[in-house]
C-alpha cells in the first residue's frame, strides 16, 4: 500500500523530522493520568522518538517509484533496523527490508531516500556508515 493508504489506515508515519513534545500536551497528560510532568514528558518523548519519519524527498521517491509499504510489520522492521544501527553507533545507514532499501539518518530517525529492488541495480550508496539487513 502507498503512504496515503497508510495514513488512511491510521498507521503511525510522520513526514519530515520527528518533532519534540510540547510542554502543554505533556502537562495535560500528567494531570489526566496522575503522573508527574517529568514522567509524562519522558513518555511523550519516548513515543515520538520510536517512530520513523520520512523526509519530503523520501515521500516523493515512494510516490514516483510506486514503492509499497506493505503493512505495519514492514515499518516495525524498519524501526528495528534503525534501533540496531543506533546501538552500533551508526549515523547514516542503509536498511534493507525485503526488496526495499531505505537510507536513514539514525540520529533523526528519518528516512532520507528509498529505492525499490528495480532501482537498486547498478547504484552505489555513498555517505553511509553501515548496512542493516532485516
């Protein structure tokens, strides 16, 4: 399915960089759940930092190359690949999920660009420091 279909299905995808939590939202969450502001803020930050974002360039490539993000399992494996790269200290990594390649900024948890299997032939990936095969 394409990104627009994922949005319609309410799967968690963000475009652009992952935003930091707003203090007002965290404070409201703390008041409604009975927790402290710090706990609510940390919870919000953890939730936002676990989601992968897609740059505008990556979104254009997904659309123009008709790359299908099959389901939330594919996104979960992409997230897992980013987490593995982060644990190893990578900055820019190539994550291969099935037949789709994602070049990812690990620090920002943002997909920079993506390629389908057909687009991979004859290409060289530069400015990456690791590859994760999922």
